[in-house]
């Protein structure tokens, strides 16, 4: 009987498993890196630890990510900045009031980033930016600037529609950013930002902050707020 030749062992069950494993490696490495960056910080995380946690060799890690800095950038892109594409698409398709859009923006950010392990990257950047200006500059370009631009677009939409009064948008964006950053810090620094025995309810907190913001940017106090988080809800 002639010998049967298979062009690739990937056709065999073990080969198929190998191919699936190879395809999964970048994602597994990013998951392991996110865990360690959040647990230990940027400086203390070693690529050997990331590789070990992902179940691969250090050499395999370097096939995908040539340095720890590039690995960190990939983690940020997958966990945070990649979400901005979704939010900009949501912005384009949104047909409700700007009040509702701001509500959606703050709550969806919490659900997609703030309530996940990725929120720990914000605390990492705030604590280690001074020692690693390269990753701080990257985070500013990939996360901070696009995020601020999106909030500016929301405010500008409200101004153009007459829902919001004219304001200094460069500073107004921080009325949204600051409370969200505080919520991250309270989550990752329990007992420092708030009493240990106080449980912060994210939904109630966002609703409260949104009311305060809207009261400050509506044309006049008598202007009705057409969203569920308004004063009459």
C-alpha cells in the first residue's frame, strides 16, 4: 500500500489543537499582561512572569511583542483605546437628546472599562507616569486625547441644539472625567478615597454626578431635563 502523505500535520487532531493554541497566544499574553500590570504595576512586572502566566516561553512572547513597552501598549489598545471606536460609532448613530447621550456615555464607559480590570491601568498611569514618560505620552495620545475629544463632541452637540449653554469646552470635559477617575481610584484604593465601610454604588454615583453636571450646563435652571436622570426622576 502506498504511503499516504499529508501536506500538513495541522489536518490531524493534534495539529489542529496546535494551530488553535498558536492563534490564541497573543490574546492569552495580553490577558496575562493586563492581570500583572494591574496587580504589580508597570515597573515591577517582568516579561518572564507574563509568559509564564500565559503558559508560553519568553521567546514566544517576544515573537508577538518585542518589548515590555510594546506589550503594555497592546494591552491599552485592546482594553481601553479600542473601545473609543465603538463609542464614536455610537455617537454617530445616536438619535436621542444630548442629555441621554451623556448618560449613555458615562454608564457605558463604566460598564465597558471602569467596572473591568482594565480600569486599573488608569491608576497605574497616574502613579508611574513620572518614571516612564514614554508610556505616559502613549496613554495621553491613545486614551486621554480621544476620550476628551469625544466628550467635547457631546457637549458641542448640546450647545448646537440649544440644550446646553455655551461653555469653555477645554475645561468642561473635566466635569465628566474627574468623577469617573474618582470612581476608579475608589475601586482600586479602598479606604484611601472613601471610608472602608462605605459601598459606592456606581449607578447611583453616576446618576448623581450627571444631575450636577446638567444643572450646571443647561441654559437656565428652569430648562427641563429630558432624561431619566433629571431632577424629576
